[in-house]
C-alpha cells in the first residue's frame, strides 16, 4: 500500500471519498499522534521583574493589568470577558475591525486606485499589528489569571496589586541562567489518520474529480507520478525479468528546459511488484517477475 499522507480524521475521510469515487482501493488507519512543545518564560511578581525587563515592555504589561482590573471591576463574566477586555484595551476596536473588512473587500473587488491601494496597505499593516497586540494581551492576561488563581466573577481582593506575571523569554539573551527563568512543557495528543491507496490504483488518476487537484495538489502530484511509473512498467513489460531489473525500472526522470523532475521508486519496487501481483498483472516467484498481461 502507498501512504498518501497524514491528516486530521475529517480531512482523511474527505481525501478518501475523492479516491474511492475514482475507483481506487483506499485504506484509512487511525492513530494517536503526539507533540512536545517547550516554551521559556520569566516568572515573578511585577515588582520583582520591573528591573529585569525593558521599561517599554514593562509599561505595556502594566497597561494589560490595568485593563484586566477594569473589566473585573465592571463585573465581567466568562461569556463577555473577551469582548470586554478587547474594548478596554482598545475602545476603537470595533471601528478598526470594520475598517479592516472594508479594505479587504475593496482590494478583492478592485475598486481602488494604485495610490489608494498603497495607503490602504499601510493602514492594513497597522490594523494587523494592532490585532496581534490584542492577541498578545489576551494571552498575557489569561496567564495572569491562571498564575494568581483568579476566576472571572469572583472576588479578586489584593491579588492584582502585585500579581505574578509570566512572560516569554529568550534564554540566549543572557549568558547565565536567569533567576526568574521558568519553562512550560506541553505534551499534546491528537487523533490523526493515515490514508493509503493500493499502488496499482494510482493508474485511475485521470478519474479523480478536478476539485481534488485544487484542494490536494501535493497528493495529486504523488498519485500522478506513481501512476506514470506503473504505466511505464506495464508498457515495457514482456515475459520474465529479474527482480533487480524490475526495481531499477521503478524510476523516471523528466527534463524541461533544464528543469529536472526525478521520481525514484526503486527502493519501493518490491511493494509495487506485490501490488501488481495482487491485481493480476504479474506473478512474483523468488527473484523473478513474470508478466501476465
């Protein structure tokens, strides 16, 4: 079987449907994937970190804390916390969002001059930077809530007077270990799926819906040239051949104006031969391969 790729389960089912509709033999194998991510931080109370980080950054974190205090005092709930925090950080956020959508719509419809386009591109960059700043603030605030054991809607008391903060940090910035350096390691498990096709099924590539190539261009590329190898094997077939000769023929090279595409399936020759045998094309016996058609 030829492994086409790894996907989230819904995407795997979508890929498999296209392939099956074309008449290909398809197998989906689900598994649990994992990833480990490590992030470096500085963690300490605001008063402790004040002299440890850039003044401009510290002032920014103070502004985020002030915004957090503001929305909690106003009675934010889990349902409206995000919206209230965003508005507290930037009261003009909704107007900026509308401006962003208008710029994008005008660009798509082509209703602006080149001069206007340049000005709007500049504005768009500023709006995107502003959106990134809001996102960073939200992440920081949620860390503050977590590290200070504050739940939205409960009495905060003095926990935000000198709160524990946790900020991203690059260890390479310091020659020695920083006394406030901390690490977050995240192990994540995700359901994934592998999609396989029978190698001989690749010869049905022309039966695939055009949308498949638009949505899964890399997959179409793989299937197309696997099909090309099998088609060339079948065209050049006659009588018997040694396995090594067969494997050597599981490769091709295409050149166009100095651009070269190399397709090397020699090490997968045994699997290709096995697929052809299952489909009644060859008979494999020991180190020899006999063609049936």
